[in-house]
C-alpha cells in the first residue's frame, strides 16, 4: 500500500506562517488517514522556520525550479532571505518521501514551498503566478507526483494506477 506525503497544515497542524492550519475535510484524505497511508510534513518548519513567521514569496513569482537552480530567492515580507530554509525543507521532504516509498504527494496550493499550480508573485499583494513551490519542484524532479488539496480525486485515481 502506497504512502502519501501530505502538507501538515492540511491535516490540522498549526504550522502555517500565520500560526494556523488549513485543515481539509475531504473524504479521500480522511480515508487515507484511516488506512495509515499519510505521511504528514511541513517543509518550512522542517527547514527551520518558526511558527508564526513572516509570509514568504518567491521573488518575481519565478517558481521553485528557479530557486533550486540558484536563480531566484525566497524572501519574507520583512525583507529577510529565507531561501536556505526553503531549500533545506524541500530536501527534508524528499528524504521523508524516499524513506516512506512515497510516489504521490498532496500539498497546499499557493505556498512558496508546496504550490503545485501557482505561487504568489513575490509582491506580497495577493497576486498569484503560474508555477510550483520549492518542495513541489524538487519532488516532481525526482518522480514524485504532486497534487493540490483541490485535486484529491485525481490523486486517488493516480494512486490506484500505481497499485494495480
């Protein structure tokens, strides 16, 4: 039975920058939890960032692949460079995924770590840009398929193809 890496905030853990959770009540996720498949993970906390912490965005909305390549930074709203923490957290997420044989992840959309379809554009104005967060980009580059919390049916369908 395949394990699934899931953003800890979606599981009710208060690890987000604002000290809150973004708990998902989705039945698919609840089923995976009952089956013991879920590997909870917060790359930002694992990377050493506190809770709460200033909001962070990838400069220029460049996306996680640019951060991994050293071509963009992750900056906090207070101006501090938190790139190293985001890189460390992404590497820790990959290590956790590998340790549990994970091939599917469900991560929090919009996050500079976990966004799968979009990230905030680096202006701290609430605007999004297409792209992936740092952790998502690293996981996907290692063959781990990442879905958002709004794509749980698709994630479940993909998971079934891996288990047949």
